[in-house]
C-alpha cells in the first residue's frame, strides 16, 4: 500500500498557511542569528583593537585634534598625517613611569597614478617598537628591510606582490591578522623606508607639510608604562609638562569605544527582542486562528481513531517542520545579509568589527535554529492541546 | 459482536425554558447485534445523532455505559478507545467528513494508516470507489466534490476499512435514488453476509425496507421496535 504522511500532505496542500509559518519563523531566526553575529563581531573588534594597540598611552600632536583623529584612524582607517618634533620623544621617555616609548610616523598614500592604493603608511622604529613587531613576527620573523612592507589584511596585495607608493615599488613580505579596525587597511614599514617614501613624494611635488628629514619628526609615540603605574597619571603628567602634545590613555579611549559598543549591542539586543516578541505573538495568533479553522478536520481524525496524543503530536510535527524550514531560511538569509556587508556595517556603526571564527558562527547558527524551533513549537503547543481536546462528537454534530 | 447501551443519557448544559440544560437523550438501554441492520428513525433534533455518537465511542454520555462485547468503552483510556474505534467501529457522520488536504483515495486509505497496520486496503478501496461511482475522482481534492460525492467518499472509507461495527448518520441524505439503492444494498449484504453490526440513523423512509429492526426516537426517548421487515 502506498504510504503517505498526513503531516506533509497538510503542509504541502495548505501552502498559504505553511508559507506564513515559515516566514514568521524565518524572521525569528534571522533576527537572532544576524543580531548575535553583529554583537559578537563588535566584541571581537574591541578585543582585537585592545590587543593590537599594545600600548598604555599614545601621544600625538595637539594640532592633530589628537584623540578624534587618532580614533578615526584606528577605528575607521581614515588616512591622515600629523607631525611633531622628535625632541618630544626624549621628553616622553624621561617622564616618570614610562618603561618603553616607541615612535611611529604616518604617511598617507594617494588615490593617484603614483600609488597603487590609498593607504595609511606607518613607519615604526624596529629597535624600540613593542606594538607592531609582535604582529609582524607572526608571518615574518626577520626585521623589515628597506622598501619592504607588512600589510593589514584588507590591503589588496598578497605576500610576494608589490605596492607602488609615490612611484616606489614596495614588496609585501608579511600580512597581518585581521583586527576589524582601521589598522587592517594600513601598511607598515621601517622608518628608513618611510624616509624613502617621503623623499619620493617630495620628488613628485606632493606637499606633505613636513620639513626636513623624517628622523626629525614623529606622528605618534606609543608608551608602555611601568608595572603598577596608572597610565592615566602618566598621560596627565605628559599633558601638563610637555607642550603641544596630547597624551591619551588607550584604556580611556577603549572605554569610549566600549561604551559605544555597549550602546550599539544594547540597541541590537532590544531590536532582536522586539522582533522575537513580535514574531512570537504573531505565531501565537496564527496558531490560535488554526483552532477554529481546523476544528472539524481534527474531529474527523479523532472519528477515524486518532488519539489525543497522536493529534497533538501531528500538530507539533507540523509546527516543528515549519519552524525548522523557517529557521534554516532565516539563518541563510541572515548570513547573506551580514557577511557580504561587513564593511558597510563597520562604517555605519563606526566601531571596530571583527567577524567571529567559523566555529563561533556555526554555534550561533545552531543556537538560532534551536531557539526558533523551540519557539515555533512552543507557540503551537497551546493550539495542539486545545485541538486535541476537541470533542469529536460535539464538533461533528455542530458542524453538520 | 454485541453493542449494548445501559441507561445512557446525555445532557447539554444550555438554557432551555426553566432549566439550565436540556436532555438530548433520556436514559435508554439498547442492544445491537452483528448480522443485523438496525435503523433508528426520527425527526430532526430528536437525539438520534447524539445517541449514535455515544454508541460509537465519540461522545461520553452524561450517565450510563456502552459495552462492546463486554468492554466498557468509556472506562477505556483515550489511547485504547481511539485504537478500538479505529479497528472496530466505522462511523459515517453527517455532513462533510473528509480531510481537506488529502485526495479522495488518500482519505479512503487514511484509517488504515493511522496505526501503521500494513494491511493492504488498496484493493478494497478500489472496489468500493468503483461500486460507489467515485473511481474517477480518485485524485480529486474534497473541495472539488459535490455533497453526494463527499458522502460516497465517507461511505467508501468505512466500507474499505471493513470494521465489525458500522454506524451511519443520514448516509443517503445527499444521494440520488440509484446511489441510495447501491449504498443500502451494500449495508444490508454486509450485515448478513459478513455478519457485521450495522446501525443507520435516518429520517428518510426509503431506508426502512432494508432494515431488520427499526427503532424510533422522539424528544430523546426511544421506542422499540416499530417494525421488522
């Protein structure tokens, strides 16, 4: 005998009802999955930024409107350059509580024929550096030679290829891990290489508002404070005693980022909760409407010998299949909405954004599936219970 | 097989005149036996359908017992009673009783699938679809059928399941003369040739010539027997 399942027949032959249930549960899964991914990406971005900065205090020239510009550069990859006299470095090193201080010099390449890509070029002192070197060492254990570059992961050049900056071809020897911040769009080189690039830029007639040699100026000084010293106190000391500089405690800067992240995460969480409640309420309404629509049909099943338990199980199976299909659609849709638009999300939120690892994404997908299937089935339970208690005799008599 | 009702009654708690309920079935005792076609006649609202549902294990009576070969139907758990209904009692209710999402053929096969009994009912289904003139509607959906076709579907579903007890509530209500004759002859021959218990509720007199026993019901009270043909 050809066997068939009333459950699948009910779902296939009532396409309107099935599609409505699948869409609702898809909305539920979409909100849970994509919301979780965005929140985790923001948290990942903050952690990564914290690790990559590696400094307790950053000193920039006060003319650079320091904090805003530095934050923009670090978080959004806005290219720029600002300089201060190198003597500030010595003064910083002599400040009480400073254990290490390493200078960095910034140069921005252009969207012009002289340059392959507009990027922030960061020259660092390979002898004193303690922030960039550990990251470069992950893919290149030796020091960078002249013209050699280490690139952020979003710079479109692989190891072995070259980037042309102000007409100078610079080979890429290392590619840094993703941070989800503006640091991913920067390239890193030795101070000697940066001097070469400065000279080349001048030769091409670009006014970089820098006088003399690169050895005379620095853009930022990265400071590691001694153990037990409060970085904010060191920053305050520098601000009081060294003129025309702005010292920023990275902890303070990260607190600002963290606050923004908390606000963004909070908004997203509320949004997920609102969508979740809305979808759940609609699901309850849809299932409640089914009680009247299917009363007679289910009385017929009872008439033919289905027990209350079998009837509940049939309704639950229908809800389970719809929820599962909806959850899968929602997760796939969520992935299609979130992953291709990572940069757009990052720019609109103006926060560090680092997509989680594949394992975490898979876990989020499984959780979104579970939450959706459980919610969908739970919403149907009341209806299942109500319909299973339908008195077939009375229902058939009333509907005759 | 014997189906016995012992002092069964049914009250519906709705305002009727002075009382807060009305008694659809007054206490009645009744015995139905296999090999016999019993017809219960009466006007609309006399309590026939309610009594039939009680006898078929579909409606718990207000008081009294229904015994099928000594087994008290309403003392059973829902699971046992449901299974017993599926295996032993075939009921043709009034009005539409098709599952809208199944084809005519699937509706007829449905009772046999509920407990996965593996018994092949396709031959019987084909036989009764042919006899009742709905073979061509095999793949049609219930929404495409007329009232008479739906009725024949419900009859074919019960006859293909071949239960020991067959109960039919106004089975010929939507049928033309030819189909009425076919259906009543089928019930009559099943009762006698297959030794089945057949109980038919009707208000139409053309059923009476096929009955072995005719009972009459009025205002929830039953009178025995009106006649034996």
